C-alpha cells in the first residue's frame, strides 16, 4: 500500500473534513502509542498503519 492509498482510504473512512485531524490526534496502542501520522513519519508501513486504523474504527472486512 502506498501513502496516497492510505490517505484516500482514511478520507473515505472518516470524512474529508476530518481525516487529517483524526490522523494527528487519535493515538493507537497497536502503533506503540502513536497517531497514524506519527507512525507513518517514523517509517511504519502504510499497510501496517491501515491495519491499526481499520481495527480502531471497526471498519467492515471489505475495507481491510
């Protein structure tokens, strides 16, 4: 998964006006107590970050 795909999926999941705020503020234990943006900036793969986001948002299996 590329970063652009990650951001597009997150935008679809939480909404255009909110996805960047969510990525900057929602801390996930699956990412070592980091936000999605912090994890991406630290070099965690977008696929791994998406898996944590998918779990945190309890998205349907089709979004995995």
